[in-house]
C-alpha cells in the first residue's frame, strides 16, 4: 500500500516555486464521514458529510498549508520559521519544522491557548513565546520581525499556506465526484475559507465541477466579519477562532459573496451543543470545529437556507484532543463501585 501527502498527490495543481523541497508527514486524505442522525436533526432530506480534518498528523487542517509553506522555505535554504498562533498553527509549524530540521519560533497570545496545542508545539521543540496581548498583536510582531531577521513567516498570510489548504477542496470533489451544494466551516483568521474557495474555483475550471455555496461561521464574541469591524477583545470558548482582525478577512467576504453564501455568527452555547451532537455521531472535535455545523443549523432553522435534496459538507477543522478542557471541566466524576459483580449489575440495572 502506498501513501502520499498533499504535495505528492496534488502538487501539479498547486502554484509552488520550483525550488520547493517536499517536507511531508503524509497529511491529507482525511475522511468524508456521513452523519445521518445529525442530518435528521436538521430536518432530514439532506446528504450531510463531515470532512474530519482532525485526522491530519498534528490533529488539525493546518498541516495542509504547513507542508507547503515549510517545503517552500526549506527549498530556499531557510533555517528557521516563525508564526503567531492560537494553538493549531503553532503545533503544525513546530512539527513540520522539526521534520525539516529547522528551528521554529511561535508567539501565542496571553491565556486561552488550549493545553493540547501548546504541548504539541513544545514536544516538537519549538521556542514558544507568550505575549501580553492578543493574537492580532502577536501576528503584527511576527510580520515585523520576519522583515528584520532570517525567519520564514508561515502564518496564513504566506501564500503557500493557501496553496496547500486548497487540497481539501480537491479531496471533497474527488470523494463526492462533484462539489457539494453547500460547504460550511468555521472562520477565524479566514485563510481556510479563502483556500477552499480557491480550490473549488480551480476544480470548476479544470474538471468542470459545479461551485458550492460557502457558509462561514464565526463565534458571536469574535465575529469581526459579521459586525463589519475589528473586535479588540475577542472572547469565545472556541479558542481556534478567537481572532478579532482576520488577516484574510476581505478575501473571506469575497469568497462568501461570490459563492452565493454568507458569513454568520453563533453563540458559544450553540457551538458546544453541536460539539456534543458530533460526539454522539462518534466524531469528537474541538469547539471551533463545531461552529460550521452550528451555523448551518441556525440558518436552516431560521429559514434562510434550504438544504432539502442537497449535498452538504461540514468541515471540522481540529480533533477534540486538541482542546479537551471544556468537556473535562463540565463532566461528572465517574461512579465508583467495589470490584464485585453484584455491584456492577445493580448499577447497570438501575
């Protein structure tokens, strides 16, 4: 059996420089999982699938773009990379830099970075620096320092990140044999929705596939694209999309408009309820990953989207193990019984 990462499989479709030297952890090829019970809860009559990006090597969709960004940097002889991150980018950059034998520096905002993501960056040997400020301030710093020092910037403003992330759209089309009617996904720094739209457009031209409508979803406490202005102090349990100034915000708005879709906001309660709904289908995602489906449910229930007879794909961007604290903090302690068959039987028959 042969395995291939996204550059080996789709590199001929990506706009990467000739000097690119592939650095791969066999990312991509994530499953498109049918979720019939969730489809019924949305009113039925829809083919609903989850593109589970949490099964990438570092547990999030970031690996698709990172393999491209690190490969380009390695090919031109870069020795070190830098990024700002709310967690998933840090873990991915650290892993791919380690794979390439490069130094990684990651800046994280003060507080609210999930332990699972931070631990990943540390385990891969990254130098982690916390700033007393927001993600947006961290991003501004790494942009400036990368102009002064020989550090390759690997945030999603790096165009090769978008090239790598396009491959998820290619995979969706290849798996379905067509583009879905709707694709919903969370929106934080807005690189992913930008990349999906670029990928669908490219497949539309090269393979004559249809174009989907895009539904981008932000958390209500961190929804600059819905509010129409930056959010200075974004707040949400969905830490992966806790960003007040999306670097690719304008492109995200254009993608939604051009696709005939929209960008909406949902509450933290809606996100957590959908996270639980996905878990009941056997798919455990981090809170931000549930935002896309939460937004879809909101729009269907509000009569603003009709998905009867349609194919819908929800992108779940990160694994639940990346940010387990919400579940851990809310769960009841396990019941304790003596090691006796009668005690177990009595418990189960209550």
